[in-house]
C-alpha cells in the first residue's frame, strides 16, 4: 500500500483560549492602539514587551509590526544609512536583504557552509567591507557564535541577529539574539509565535533602544514603554530620530502574551517531531542530514537535508514524487524563486559575485516545515515517504522530464 499524507504544511495550531479571551476584551473596550490607555491602565503591548524582555534576558524590548520592520529598524538604530554596506547571509529569506534595501543599504552577501550556517572564513575575508553584519540564523541553524563575535569585534563590525527561526533557541546557553547588539524576532504566522504579523527587537544598549522606540512610531509617548530606557536616553535622540510608524497593537499583543508563556512546551513538541523525522531519514542513501552541534539548542520547527551533488532533474523528481504523496518540500536550488523560497541570485537589487561553494550546497538543499498540527505518527509517516522516494530516485537512471 502506498501511504499518502493528507495533513497541511501551512496549518498552525489555534490561538490558545486564553489569548482569544484577552483579544475579545481588547475588542470590547476598543483601545487597540498601544498608546490608547485608560487612566492607570498598562497596555497589552507594553506588558508584552516586558515579558519578552524577561524571556530573552534583555534589558529593553520594542514590539513592532513585523519581523522585517524589526530588522530595518535595528539597522537604522545602529546608524546604517543610504549607501552603507551591510554584511549578511547569502542563504536566508528575502526580508533580510529587503531590510537592508529598505534603509538604502547595500548587501554584501556571505556564503553558507555545509551545516547551513554562515561561512566564517568568508565572513573573515569580507568583514572589512562593512560596519554592520545582519546575521540570519536561517532555518534555526546557529553558527559558532564565539568565533563569529570575535571576528566581528576584531573588525569593528556591529552584529544584528535575525532570529526569525530561533525564538526559544540558544547557543551555549545564551538565548539567540543576545550575542549581538540587537536581536530581531518575528511573530508572523509561520514562526514560533503567531500574531499574523508582528516582531520584536531586543537590546541592552539604551541609545539603540531609545532610537528604536522613536523610530517605531512612539511620537512623544515613549514614557508609556516599560521595557525601555529612562527619559534621559530619549532626550539625547528625540530631535534627531524620525518617526517611522510600525507599531505593534494591543490586539496582537493580547494573543501573543499567552503564546510566550507556552513557548517552552512548544519547543519541546517541535523537537520531538524534528527528531522523529531525522531518525526516520537517517541512513537514507544519497541523503545527508544536517548534524547539530552540542552548543546549539535549536527549535525544530522545520527540517533541512541535502541531496549533495544530485542533478537538478533528480532533485525535481524527488519533489514531484513527494508532493504526489502529500509531502511538501521546498528546494533552495530551484532556478526561479517560488512562494517563500528564493536564492541570493534572484535578488537583483543586491548584485553579488557568484559563490560556487554556496551554490553547490543550495543546489541540493531541501527544506520542510513541521507545524505542530502534525502528530508524531504523521511525522513518522512523512519520513517514510521521503525515505522511499529519495531512495527510488537515487537508484534510478536520470529521470525523464
Ligand atoms: C520571516 C522571516 C523574517 C521576517 O519576518 P516577517 O515578520 O515576515 O517580516 C526575517 N528573516 C527570516 C529568515 C524569516 O524567515
């Protein structure tokens, strides 16, 4: 019997009842704007910022409209302006180079290693070209952060971390987003907490925090922030920092607060699914798993594997066969950008010299989401399907297309 999987790779869990109740309360009182508070009231957004700061161990947190907005705000807050070069990963998603473009910056892309982290040798070689690195922990893979920070400190490069896939993850016990000057997170539906859209920026630097609050659209209401520096920090920057509205609102904040409390349990549930798929794929001929180091505590909300040095035709055949059996794989080697997935050479606004070593990895790189609506049995079945189809194609002659 041929197994067919019928689950949806884009279906997340419902919003917790506690969040629904909190959202209804906000809808009923109607004060959705974060600075619209009754006397003595602390807004849901201000509380959310305090809770996320505590969760990540940061002094300051600003909640904003999206992950991409958090990235561009962080770049502005550390002083990136038009024409400035910004180092970033060649292997990431489009909002990352997009955030650099949003501030008029020029991306300088750094290659990827076989473990899907940034190529630190390539970073060393390029570090002199920019003052800022926008580091994407793409698909949750965290590089040797000690070595990365040493390279950047030696070159005078400020690090901003894109933690869209690492909320709840850590490296050597330090939460992701807490190594660099700023950590940016996304609360978009497909990330680790779901508000539809939303983002966070965390930092210990009071000038960066004050600028980020003003940039996010605080007008002169910044005193209503709680996870923010004191008025002196705002006095220093308030006349020179433009208001670029991109605020979080109380409705989204209300549904996020219970989700932050539930995060550790969700991380455990993701990792149980991740390990099941990984175990099911282990030893498949022609397929290489991405081994995770001891120092990395990751969140397995998606899984990646390599079909190293396979022909494009054979990789495409695996994708076709898997989707026929209900298993939706993404391929970072496809010539054209598809849905959420694109390759650095598709970003024509960020022209880059070819990177053959990176191209070789991306050519065989497969990615799959693991939403928590999948049961453990679903995950075991998905692994069986991929294993069978990869093995069949691996052993076949070059497929006809
Ligand atoms: C989703 C994502 C972002 C940005 O998040 P949005 O909230 O969608 O703007 C940034 N980086 C990566 C790697 C992402 O996947």
